[in-house]
C-alpha cells in the first residue's frame, strides 16, 4: 500500500514551507505529494464546487495557489525519491502539445517521478475567462490524452483529431519511461468510465459529495469493455479513518480500503498540521512502515 499527501501547493504555497513539507513526507516514507490547480478564481460564479457541502471553493480570490507544474518542479528538486502528481490538472484548459513538453521535461529532470492527474473541470466561469469552450470538454480531454501519448512515444509523431492535429513532429526530452502515468480524477460516472477506458489510475477526489464506491465497479467494467486489464488501473482513495485524531482504528481503515482495491491512499496534509515533524514521522512509523514491509 502506498500513501500520498494531498493539497500540497495550496497548503504550502511559499518556497520554504513547500520544501519543508516534501522533505518531511519523504523522510516519513510517503509515496507521493499531490498539487491542485485553478488558473483563475472568478469573483462571481454560479458553478457548484462538487467537493464541499456548501458548493463553494475554499479560500478566496487572494488565496495563493501556485501553478502545479512549477510548484512540483520546485519540490522535486528538493527530494530524491518522492513522487509527485497533479490532482488534478484541468486538462481541457491546456494546449496538449505545450503540456506534453512541460510534463515530459519535469519527468525527465526528476528522474521519472511525475504522474499527470487530470480532470475535465467544473468551473464554467474559469473556462469562459480563458476563452475555452466548456461544452464537450470531456471529448477534448480524451483527445488530448491520446495526442500527448503519441508525442511521448516517439519522434515524428502524427495525430489527427477534432481538436488537435499534427503531422510528423518531435517533442523532446521524452519521459523516462517513454510515457507519464495518467490518473483520471473526478466523482462522476463519466470520469470512472474514462479511467477504465484510458487511465493508468483513478482518483475519485477527496470530499466528493456522492458515494464514490460504486464508481470503482464502473472503472473495472469500462476497462474490461476496452479490452484492458482492470488491475492495471490503480485506485487512489481517500481514507478518513486513517487520519490523526479521527477516532477510528487507522489499521482497520487502511485494511478496508485495501479490500476495496486501493493501491494508494490520499490524505489531506492539513490533517497532520500544525506539528508536521511529529505527526508525519509518527504516521510513517505506525502506518506506512508496517505496510511497506508487509
């Protein structure tokens, strides 16, 4: 079982705090740290944020939210083993050729420690500010994934789609493993189907206001229908019962998630604050180490 810390860049947007977080996470034995994304924060929006009961984004327009790829570059340079993931990057808002270049470069410089967590977005007003259509963003995301993988797979790559087309172009450096794992995030059946159809993993985001467990079966069925091995789609799940001060038996909570098929558990870094040095080290000794040695 692997363990990740979520909400790294918005919890620790400052350079020293970010380095402190990832060095402590690495020392404690965590597998990875996640970074979230929004390019802009509209002052006025009617879109419903799906990961909080009130339907509103946490924070306010002046909240510091570093770009995830740049933040991950900073913290990757401060570590040697820890992996990093965008959780999630709003894929339809990005140019897929530029993103493929950025992600491959980061993976290359970090020694192959990057995963690209993607979502299709929910904040329509953000799409409007960027001048990108909100409609058909799922189809756009599917195409972008295929285009990026084509660029990563080899030189003289070609792709012909509805939203992106290129002919015999090369993008270097390549990722260390000739591709970057793409983890599909979201809380909808469409996201679960996308993960099964084309994802290397599925991350039903922490805080979803729906029961995400039925989505796991949808992932598996979709993978089978696409001729893929469902076991190849890694499940990253939240685990509230494993958190400090949850009042639950953390080992039992982890075992329940293992029984659900989880390969990695994502825990909000805020649950370990303010004394990160103590709480992360204790979690590493009491929870991470026993499962790493299992």
